[in-house]
């Protein structure tokens, strides 16, 4: 009998590490562990069933959350294997690049594109939900200047990922981006 992906020992170990490292941290104003689990579930829902990919989804924010004295690449490579280490490292590099003036879209690694798209969908859906709670989406997104500055990048990333990720996931990102665009447009004179 085949083991369910979320019950694989590698995934369970990643879940334990993620829970430990996320404790006390927030991502997008919510508990960090909630975010990592949502990304892993989104990856799984869209066909990402390999234990290494699911472990990477759970560990994708580890570079920012793991203890500072931990040699994270060595730990990830030893505990989770080279695929998980490569994906976590590459997604972290993408996150860091978003702080640069003109980040480059790279869709050369299909597993990374799936993971990154899932991360973006979870983040944008979370922001849309929080915007709805304020009752004023335009004001909410108007205050998110870093996100708004990156909207062209996110649109380019979504278009470049078409055909590389399942259509439903690509559409989920496109729909989220269009909702943010609409909220921003409401603020324009």
C-alpha cells in the first residue's frame, strides 16, 4: 500500500522542524507555521507529491527562521536530501532578489516554479483575505508599497509559468493578481 505523501517520514520530519522554527514568528501577519503548511498543501493539491518537494514547501522559509548558528544548507542536504536543499536555497534567493530594483523571472526549474507559485498564491490569497477584513481593499493595498512595486514582476512570473504548473494553480495566481490590480485601480484618480 502506498503511503500518503503527508505521512512520509521525510515530510513528517520537515513538519516537525518547520513547527519548531516557526514558533514565535509571523509571515504576512499570521503564524509562520500556518503559512508553511498552506504552501505545502497547495503544492500537494496541484500535483507536487514527492516527499522532497513537500519537505521543501514546509521548509521554504527556514533560511529566515532556523537558528542562526545552524549550517542550514548542510542540515537540509543531510536531513532532507539535495533536492529539498536546492529548492529551499533557490526560493530563498528568489525572495532576496525581490528586494532588488529589477528582479529577474527565472522559470528554468519546474519544481521551483511549482513551489514558488504555490507560495505566491498563498501569500496573495492571505493578503486579499486581510484586505477584505479591513473593508477597504484599495486602502489596504495602497499601504503595501513593496508588493505594489513588484506587481509587474508577479504578473511576468505568472505568465512565464503558464504550462509549467497546473492550469488551476496558474489561474489562481492570475486571479489573485487581477484582484489586487483592481483594488489599486480604485485608488487612482
